[in-house]
C-alpha cells in the first residue's frame, strides 16, 4: 500500500512539472532563453541519426492588400490613350 502512495506522489509530481514547463514554454522568456537554444542545437545534432532533419520555419513576406472585388472590371480611360505607367523623369 505504501508503494502505491509513493508511486502516486511521483506521478503527481511529474504531472505538475509537466504543466509548469508547458505554461513556461508559452512565455517570451522561454523563446529567447539559452536553455531552449541549446536543447534545439542538441536535437539538431542527434536527430539525423534517426533520419529526421530540422527545417527553418518559412517566413511569409509582408504584403499590402486592399479590400475589393477580385472580379471587377478594370477602369477604362476616356480619350483613348492610357497614362504612362511611371511618371516622366525631369532631365533638368
């Protein structure tokens, strides 16, 4: 009976440590910590032994978009000639 109580206490301590670490891993301090960086470097060294490769996360380029209808017809220019795509450069 005492062995079950000891095992239950160990299990509860492990669960409590896991929950505490999980909460700490969501903070900015963990993202910039040296412990996280060294653990990641260690995993990058031993992971290829089992066929796994680390890939840097793909960062999307910032894009400016405006709301509007994608299927709307393009505006037409009256007078027959469209304005130049770029303004003329002054040679002066």
